[in-house]
C-alpha cells in the first residue's frame, strides 16, 4: 500500500502563512500604537482611515461655504424713514437745538446799538438843572425832544448804519453799544433816497464787533428773518418772522418820501426799530429796518414792515458789502 508523503507540521504552517501573506486581502499584523512614535501613529491613522477622513473634510468644506455664502448674500436690514425720525428725535431729546431766532440774535446783538437824537446841544450841569422840570428821564430836560432808534455797526472802524429819519433835525446824537458804553456820535454820510445815515461814534469800545453782511440776491418770500432793535427804547428786542415780499414801494404817512425796492417782512417792529438790522437765521444782515405801515395811521405794528436791502445801505457807506 502506497503511503502518503508526510510533511512537517512546522513547514506546513510556514507555507500557509506565506501563501496568506500573498493574498491581496491579507491583514497586516497590528503593532501596538504605544510602541510607535506619535508622528508614525498619526500617519498610520490617516493611512488607515483615508477615505472616511476625505469624506468628512469634504462635508465640512461644503458646510463652511454654505454658511459664508448665506452671510454674504443675506440682505441687510432696511432703514426706514421712521427709523431715521426716531434717531433724530432721540438725539434732539438729549441735546435740543437752539431756536433759529436765538442763534440769529446771539450773532447780531454785539453789533446792534441804540441811537438817540436830541433837539438841544449838550448843556452844562447848571443849565440843565435850571431848565429841568419833573421828568421820568434823569439828566434830560422835559422840553427836550428825544428821538429813539437803532443802528448796526458794519465796519471795524465803527461805521454805524441807521435810518435818516431817526436823527433828522437832531442837534445832538448819542449811541449806546452792546457793552453798555455810551458815546456822542456825528453824521458822516447820508442817503436821502434810501432813508439812511452813517454815524461815527467818538469813542469806540475795545471789543467792537461789526456785523456780517450778506447779499439779498437769493432772498425769497417765505425765508425766515429776525429783526433786532430798540422798539420804544426797550431792548435790544428780538422778533422773528418771514419775508413777505420783495421790491416793494412805500410812501411815508407824512408824504415826505417814497422808498422803493424794499424788503417786506412780518417780524414785529415798532417805532424805535428803525435803523436796526433785519437778519437771516445766521445773524447776517440783509437790510436796515426803515418803516412800518398801518392803514389807520397809528404808530404800531399790524404785520407790514419794510427794510432797505443791504446792497443799497452799504452803498451809503461807500463800501462793497461782498
């Protein structure tokens, strides 16, 4: 009987292991991770899970791109007019803006003066005492006629514009400045056609501040204006209104003169405002107040005031205002 060939079991095992190692799906014997350096362990992990890791990285990239795209393309909130109004209101509640008339008044008042005209020349103290009767005006005799008006300083050397009718016939003129100082003044120029006079004070205050003049070329009916002066001697007083019309003509109640090319306005003015400035909301001089109109020929305001444009007024001083 033929006997089968016998092989060593050790050889057979070794042969089996070699054959198995040649199979494509043979498993690589695992080496404990703790026995490898960190870098090799990372490389081995990446090599073992390459496909899942690539899938995860791809998904993360897609998600990141989607988030960024949404952030860039999502429209910003629309700001409505109500949002703007609410923001402005809250700002004004915290810091209210001053009224336009208040700003104009603060800018022009340092340049406004009170003008007074007297019938008699300066008297000595003894003469004044002998002539004086009981009066509410200390230092002035009762029979001394006093005219009261306003004026505005328009040059650094102290030229003062006022209305001619304020000082017409006066033998003595005084002006009182913003700081309260008073000085005698004299006439240095007149413009009869525009009822204007230029006064020059003998003593000027150190902090004299001339007004800023502005053309009336852009002035329109409805524009805000402010009048500053000494109505009935009170002042400086401030009134606000609008331009009612342009290029108006006015004839005085006495019929002494006809004025043309006037600014009509409705800011309240009264006797004593004559010669004072009519200004815009920045306090820039547009004209010189010259007259009020009252159909019943009473000397109080009914809503019709007139001013000579500053272009005409500056010509009386012999300067170009612009």
